[in-house]
């Protein structure tokens, strides 16, 4: 026991000399491996306030100029929004009015409601946030509901605008009351990078009830969003630089032709050109300064041409690029195959596993981001304005409001990798009782009521036309034979007419 105690004391003394705490986590160490790495503690908003304008500028530039960044944004929006996340109102009258208004909702008169969804999702990906204002219109303007939505870029909300005055707190352009609720947004009247004079571009205080602010919050207390490309923005620029350097190297290799160096005796009185000197005109006494592709260049006596030999990774370039693009795909939240279109080595199982994980993330974003922060805010405001303006007449509206706003938001159905396998698996789960029909319908972009209504409508149409389709399970069994309880003896030539 004494030996063990002596060893323990010796180990503690050695650890003390090395500056190691026995109870410390390795990740919190300050030794050679971790010295200076992530040692500055920050809150959720200080780094954003300092870096957001530059991050947004670099994200805009990357998406404009880098094919991979542009592809990442397109795949993000097309999967998150598709043709639109559509509401199923329980009341047919409300649904009909919504279907008319969605074509009038854009204050710029360009997109419909689902086009604005795509615009908002793209802005959130590119800038970290999507901003919009509710614009109330006069009844005389002729809209089905006197309300429109004006999309604005998040640069209108200045992250450097923070102050206190009159008992109010403004942080990063957002005004709060005493209990921390948002009361207003301080927005530039015009885009701050449109080079307008200070007299024209001033801030306006807009009540929070009139602003939609959609962003992905990753830390409690976070007030602003950051571009989705933030973790990989450096890699994207390095990929561009590497591709430019590789291309320049290849172009340089194409320039070289032949260099001739030949020493001969020369008559000083001979003014003509000769091998061993550069052929040049009297007006161009300069030496050889550039090469031409496939050219023959003559060198002067005792001159040589030496080229540098920088390290070359051509043999590993493809693997290096793939590794970098894997990181870009992971950082931007999509799969490598979606980012690049490279399906080499992909089989059904591997692509299905990747897509299921990606779709789970998209479904979370659809529910928590686009539906909750964007669509529900707009639907609630639209219904209030529709009732108060007289476009809808609903007795006891304010008592029924929460019930009326219990809307099913239906996202577009997914296109499956192998529809036959997916449908067969769903059918077996539903028949075994492991999955309700409502879940199977929701995975395909339908609410169960909507699906059943469409099926009933199709069946009624077939019955009215006297059609017996082999897709109708009421009349045709799975094996293609007529259902036993639906056989028409008059149509069976082998049936006994007396029975």
C-alpha cells in the first residue's frame, strides 16, 4: 500500500510540473495540442454582430460565382419548399378565399405565396435570415383580402445598431420591452448597399407585429441568423483558388515549344541575324520576356532557361477535391450527391440511407422554420384581416380563432428511389397495423381527409360512367379477379339465369 501511495504522489508531482490537472478534460487542456484553440468564450450574439455583414457579403459572392455554392442553395430550396407547403383549411369558404389571395399576396406583383416561400428559404440559406413586412391595403384596391407581403433582404436590419434609450433596449436592430419581448424592428428604408445618400436612407421603426423574421436559432438567446454556408465559406474559396492554380499550371505547360542555343563564330561586320542570338527588331531591344505556344525561341550565347518545379498533386487532385466537397456538402446540410451530381459508386441502399437522413433534416426545417415561423404567421395575419375587412363573415370569430387556425400544412411528397419497394413496404406496415393510413398519406404530401375525398370523387366518377377499373379495390382483387361480392350475373355468360 505504501508503494502505491508513493507512486501516486510521484505522478501528481510530475503532472504538476507539466502543468496538467488530473481532473481536467483533455478538451479543456492548454498544452501543445490545444493551446490557443477556441479559448475565447463568447455569447450567442457578439460574434454575429461583428461578423454578419462580412459573412453575408461573402455568401452572396460565393453563390454568385461558385457553382457548388449555387448548387447547394438550389438543392436546399427545392427540397425544403418544392412546389410549396400548402395549407388545408377546414372550411371550404376560407380555402376558396385563400386560393384567390395567394396569387395576389406579393407586394411586388411577381410571385405567388409559394414563390415567396421559395424566396424566403433562399434568403435564409444565403443570408441567414428572411425578412418580410405585412403591407395593409385599402379595400378599394380590389384585392380579395387587403393585405400583401413585401420581401426585403436582411441587410435592412443593421446588426451594429444597438443602444438603450427611454427605458428601451435595442440589440442588433431589434427593440425589446422590459420582459424581453420583441416590440419593433429598426429597418433601413432602402437597401444599405444601394449607394443612396444618408438623407434618403434613414431607419424606420416598424412594429414587431408587422414584421416576419425567419432564421435558424442554434443557441438560446440568439437574435440573428447566419448564412448556411458559414462553416464552409473558407473551403469554397480555397476550392476556387486551387482550381484556378491547377488551370494556370496546365495553361503554362502548353506555352513551351523549343529553345535553341547554338554557339558559332560570328563576323562582327555581319549585321544579319544568326543562331545563338535572339532574333529581334531594332525597335525591340528587350530580351525574351514571353513565350508563345509551340514557338521556337532563340537564346543568346551562354543563356539558359530554368523553370521552377513546384510540388504537384495532380495524382491526388481528384481525391482532394472529393474530400473538400464532402465537407462542403456536410457543412451546407445537403448530401454530396446532391451537391455535385456525382452518382459514381452509388447503389440503392447507400443513396436511400443518405436521402432518409437528409429528408429527416428537411422535415424538421419545414416544421420548425418554414411552417412555424413563416407560414403560420402569415396565415394568422391573413385570417384576421380577412375577417376585419369583411372579406369573410364568421360569427364568434375571436372565440373560434384558434380552432380555425389549426391548419394542416402539407409539404410536397417525396419522390422515392425505388417506388415499388417503398410502396410495398408501406402497404405491409399499414396492413399489419404498424403504421396508420394518415402517416402513409402524409409522407406523400396528402392529408388523410384530402386523400379520401379525392378517392371518393374518383370512385363516384367511375361509377357514373359505368367503368370497372382494375385499380378499384372495391371491384377488383389484388390478383386481378373480380371481387366476389361485386359479380354481376347478367355480365357473366357462364352464370345460370335461374339462380
